[in-house]
C-alpha cells in the first residue's frame, strides 16, 4: 500500500457519503481523513483533482468475518492471521471489519484478544482495518447451534464475564442467547462498553425485551438460528422486526435468507437499522476453495458467484462466501433494495450499530478516508485506506 498523500482530492460523477448519493462531487483528503466534500465546478484552490470513473463510496464495514484469504480466525488468531484476513477482505472493498470467533474456549479467546490488540497496534492509525473482535458464542442455546460445535456451548460464568470485559482493543461485539444469560450479566457486559447482540437463540419475545432493557443492542444474522415469528409466539424474529431502535445484521446470499423474508425485514427495519454482514469463511478472497472445519465435520462450498455459501455434510449452513460488495449487489438485484439503501446497509449502518460512525462508513469531515470505487455493476474497481490507494 502506498504512503498516504497529505493533501489530495478525488472527484467522481457520483459519490455516496454513507447516506445519500451526490453527483459531480469531489472529496478533499487531508492526513488520511476526509476534510470536505466539494462541487467539481468549484474545486479547492491549489489542489489538483484526480477524476475517477465510477462511484466513490465509503469503504464497506463488516461486523461478522469468520475468515478470508484461506484462513479461519479460530485456527489462526495471531496478529498475522488477523491481518491476513483483513487484507483479503480489504482487496474486495471492506476496509473496516470485526474478525469473528466461533464459540471459542477461554484459551482461544485470550489468544485472539492478544492477536487483535497486536494487529491494531501494528497498523498505522490512518489505515486501520480491524475494528476489534466479534465473539459469537459459546453462550448460546443448545437448541440453536447452527454450525457451532454443540460440545462448545456452555453457560456464561463469572470468569467468562471478566475475560470478555478485559478485551480492550477496539470494539468488542458479543453474540449470546439471552435466555441462557441472566439480564444482570448482559448489563455487566454493556456497562463495560461491549456491544451485545442476540443470536443462536430460542428466546421468547419477552425474554428479548428484558435483555433490551439492560442494553442488548441488536441481533446477529437475522432469521438464522433463532426462534421464528409465529402468530402467538413472536420469538426473536418478531422481537427484532417490531423493535423501533434495535439493529440487525443479515446475510444476503439467497441461501441463508429467502429474498421475500429479506424484503419483510427491510420493510420493518429500513436501511438505518438493518445492515449487511458477510459471515465470511476462508474461501472469500482465496485463490481456491478448500474444505475446512470448525472442529467437526468438513465444511464445503455450494452455489455459484454471489450465491456461494458454506455447508456441513448434513446441509446445515456454515457461513457464506460473500464479500460485502457481493452482499450489496445481491440486496440491490434480488431483494429490490434501492441503490442508496443497499450501500447504506454496508457502510454507515453497521458503523453506527457498533458506535463507530464518526470514524468509518461515512464520508463526512473528520472520518477516515477509506473509500471504494464501484462501477455500474457494483464491482470493485479501486480501494483507498486512510487516503492511500491499495494495489
């Protein structure tokens, strides 16, 4: 990656700022951050404007990345493993992400915490890709393990609380089943600054309501591995769709969620609260897909193109092969989501769900100059991190 230019200007026919599209707009970049937007007809004096063909957007923000570039975080939680996963996704337009552990034991969580901290410390401040760590499980419902090893699922004990609260590098997102964890424990995690989501859960809507009252912020991969919506039993899905303030991630590969169900979620939550996640596995950004596992049976890939996903031998879904750019294309093409909304769901909304929207996912003054250049088919044609173009 080239060194960031102290002052530069980029111009494009269309610029999406994280919320809305602008035409014939330029971005003034200073010291790795966005200094201002300007009309191309009125450029800043003394600065040459580089024109690029396509649409400039904030770099994508992905809050659920199990792996990439052939690596699985569970298998390589070192700083170099974290960086390698981030590099694989960065080349595909994702400039901010949460590497994600799948139901780790305590020793693995400690190692990943150190790896993420070292990876963050080793990155230049203006070129930070790793936002922290997503810990998905193991405090989940045994009835809704999905691809998680049922043997790894266990209660949240005081030493687990202490370990989670000790993770201080960047942001920590924790996915848990609210019916398996006491409200006081959820409140402890939230008061420590963690972002807590519900997932892999059989919880009734009233249990979710109690968890929301003490700080639960959202829902992990909506519809998947959670109690469904029924007429007299709203479950987690009903709780999520009826909540006026909560966030929810969703996997847009057409395998994890039917497009009709996707449209229902979008109609209920809108692009300011429903956001895209990749739930990416090692094949993303890897030259060849090879079988891998989560400590159990081998996981293989199915499908083609933007519909590729991962499955266990019994057909259980086990993550996706999505990039965030592919998720945006799918939401736009198959779910009928408007272009601005699809882009918002991959940029400012996940950043806001994590409380990092002043830094990433937007092209406002003061935000990091993380950019992706898209063509008319929403294919990635260029990436900038901290104002520097990535080769």
